[in-house]
């Protein structure tokens, strides 16, 4: 496998301050008599730490667009209390106005999403955006078909054995709760209501190569960024776990969403303009904390 490209040092700009050598924790940048060298024994992740810390912009990287770099001030760009207030405003929205979200705004959400960390800096996430009402309805119909089969299996002893083999709840309160929730979704669909996507105008899918052991985590980190920026832009979001759970066992659903065969679907999130106004934040339950 070919080695990733390495940073490039502009000797005419370099002051040999050593910041890049300290920042590079993978032993790519090493100290030299005349300045930093990129000949260390480590493999470069293309993370850009060396680019980020250089005070004179003496370092560039073939994988990084210098023109897109943003100069950072000395202090925090957002007051902690303001950031916390923004995060407190993010709630799952299930009432949307029936107006489309502009494509440039959806792209801005994705541009913010990819600022998230990713496993081994692979940045293997991929995004699919569904705004076609016809396709959204078709995906809903496919999900409802799966839910009808699930309800049928849950209703008889042999079917519950199939559920157990598939690793799904096959008895007890969890099965009853799942069947009750799925049943309400199916009944609403039959009435022409949408209790899956909540009539949102856009659906964002995050997927990554199945061979990437951290692809799922990376997609979730990106989704958190995306949902936070959505709040700042006056948009609402809601994660659709019913879709991601069904997609694990339904390749036809993945093809309908044009997810590549070698990818796993890890996050589904609807986006739109909220049709209701939030008046206050709601506190979370006290978390379990164990400091060791």
C-alpha cells in the first residue's frame, strides 16, 4: 500500500520554532539542524496538526486545501455559556413546516459535519441527501413493509423464534413496547400520516465503508456537528433509528437510498424548519458518573 503524502516545509518561511515537531505525535515531523524535516519513521495521517500550529504558514500538505484554512484567534471563539445554550436548544423535532430546505444550506450543514473527528483521520464518511417527496414516500413504504413483517412474526411462537435468531426482542416488555410503537407507525401510515420522517422535507443519510472499524463512530461524530449547526441555522432535526435499524437487514432499502454495497448505513436524520417554537430547554436526567 502506498504511503500517504507527507507535509512540505517552505524553508524561506520557516523560523525553526519547533512547534510542528512537538505537534506531530506520529513521528513524521522531526527536528533537523536547519529546520524541521518530514523524514521521520512514522506514517502520516494527513491530520494537519503541523499546518495548524505553524505561526508563519511555512507548512503545507498535499491533502489539505490551504485556501480553505481559517485563521484562529487567541481566545475561544464562543463563550462557554453561549455554546451550552445552543446545545440546550437542540431537541428532536417532529413537526415541520412544508417548505424545502435550500440545497446550499444542506451543503453548509455537511461542511460543518466533516469538521468532526474521525477514526485514524480516515474521514471515510459519505452523505446522501433525499429531498424528493416521491422517494421519501417510497422509503417510508419500504419501512412499513418491514414493520408489517415484524408485527406478523411477533404475533406467533414460530415467528418469535425467528426474531430471537435475528437478535431482536422475542419476548417480554421490550417486545411488547417495540410491537406497540411499530404498530402505531403502521396505523398512521395507513391513515396517510407520517410517523417515520414526520413529513420533514429532507432526509440525510451518513454511511461509511463497512471495512472501516470506526466508520460508524465517525458518522455519529459528524452527525452531532450537523445537528448543532442546524440549530444555529434555525432548522430542526430528528434521528431516525427505525431506518438505521431496518437497513442493517434490508439490502434493498440500502439500494433504494443508493448506499454502496460495501458501505454500512450508520445515521439517518431528517431536517426541516420547525413548525413549533420551543420556549425553554428541558434538563436531562442526572448522568451516572464514575471517576476512577
